[in-house]
C-alpha cells in the first residue's frame, strides 16, 4: 500500500538556544493512504467554505473567530479512520549535542526526525514524505534522512522525501496544528483561551488528557523520548 507522511516541527530553535524554557521541542506528522489525499483535501476545502476561513491555518493563527473551523478540523481528523498522527517530544535540556551529535544541532534535529518516522514504517509498503521548507546549513539533510530510512527499512520502500511550502499543503498545516497543541500542553505555555479550547477539544475527542502514549497507539501517538534509552 502507498502512504504519504506530512510533517512539521514546533520550537526547533531550542536546539541552538541557550534559553531552554519552556523546554520541549516537537516534530509531528500526519500519515494517510495516498489514495485518500484528494478526498481529504476536498473535505477541508468544504470546511473552509462553511466557516469562511481561507489562507494558511496553523497553531499560531488560532483565534476566537476561527475556533469553529479549527474544531471542525479536529473532529474530522478523529472521525477519519484513514488519518493518523504521531509526534515526538524532546526535552532540550537533556540533549547532549557534544556527546551524541558531533556538536551539530542540525544533525541532532534530523536524528529525531528519523525517530519520528522510522517506527511507523511498516514492511511491504511504499512511502512519500513531505516536510515544511527549512533552511539547513547542509543542503543534503533530507537526502541523507531518506537513505538512512531506506537502509533501516529494507522490506519497505521510501520513494521520496521533499520539502514543500506549508502554506500550500493543508496536511502539513494540520500536522502543525496538532503538533503545536501537544507541544503547548507539555510546555504548559498556553495563555490564549482559544488555544486552550483547542487542547480541550482534542482531549474531548481522545476521551483523556494529552499524555505520552504506548508505542502501539495508532491514532494519536505521543512519543516523549527518553534520551537515556527506552520508550
């Protein structure tokens, strides 16, 4: 089966910043069957029209006026069995760039990208991966990530990894929304009532608080990585 993965990140600047508060950075992704892409895009277009919300949607753009639209997006995600979400949470205070990443924050960042994707690559399937555009010091980071994923998933096929402008890709925008909500929950950094309402809506649909999940959680997977090892 062919799958597509749409990814975005939240607070990646924590890798290089001396200020580590709030501490968590996140990378998240939406997994869908490739055959469902056009249907998902069509439904989101209908939701935009219904709520008169156009342009890029993302965690940072939530407002009281747009809440009904964002609620409808969250409800649609949870009602669609073909959409899955996974995010990895990294405590920037515990990342040792010198010991494990050759003092290279960019290298460390893409190692965590690998951790996000690798455990949801299943045998005998094909994958295309899309990320938001990010300026890298080394231009081959995505090519290297692709090769590492290929070499560690020999029974599956990684067809491509490419960066796209998020303002043109609704599933990257949805990844941003869900990743931002989880990140804000763990960083306890939300003061906006509208954003708190989004977190509450997700928890209502989950029927529990947003907390770290087991590796087997397939709909809304939150991987709070233990940098000392283990899940």
